[in-house]
C-alpha cells in the first residue's frame, strides 16, 4: 500500500510537472528563457536520499519512460538519465548529512546534471539546434532555480513520508 501512495504522489507530480509552465510561463512576463520543471527527478532523488537507491532507480525508469513517451520523440533518454542521476546523487548521502541546505544544493546539481545529460544526448543524435552557450545562459540557471524552489517546498513532507515508509509506519 505504501508504494501505491508513493506512486500516486509521483504521478500527481508528473501531472503538475507537465502543466505548471503552461500556467506560469516566463514568456508571459517578458522573459526570454526556458524553464523546465523536473519535479519527478527531485522526488526520485528524495526517494534515493531518504528511502533507498533501488526504489528510486525503479521509479526513475518508470516515470522517465512516461516523460519520454508523452513529451519527447526519443524513448529512453529521460528514463536512463533520471535513474542514473538519482543513482549518482544518492552516493552523496554517505558523505553529507541530508538537511535542507545540502539536499537543495545536491538536487540543483542533479537537475543541472540531468539537463547536461539530455542536452548532450540530443546533441549527439542531432535533435537540438540550441547553441551550448545559449543553453548555459537561458535554460540551465532558471531551470535549476525553479527546481530548487520545488525542492524547498517538497523537502519536509517527502522526508517525513519516506521516513515513515522506511520504518513501516505509514498508515495502511
């Protein structure tokens, strides 16, 4: 039952991730930048930090494929990149105490790493025509900032839920 609740949380985040920028688009406010929500990645990293790495990788692959199927033309890029990023970032839990500030920085690094991975793969395949300098200036910083704000909002509820789930005390 706990994994059903976790799946539903991630599914709601997937829906929000796909709709939030249609409501709060920076172009509406006169800004020329691309802001990409990666709420699934942040949630999957929180699962890796506070539950376990294997569960995070599984959810990363599942929801990465959903992102690939619905939003992209190349299947497997987000599935691989989300799972791989969460897997790599989870090793930092052995080095640092996972408080809000540390998780915020790690999640922003993870979001930047994911963006660089996807940009690199799409560049190799020839699916992007955005110059790297433009990507670094107009996409990476606002994307990291938006997902950092999401990390701050999601940190305490997710940590509490995942901690109870790890201990087996989430209500059935």
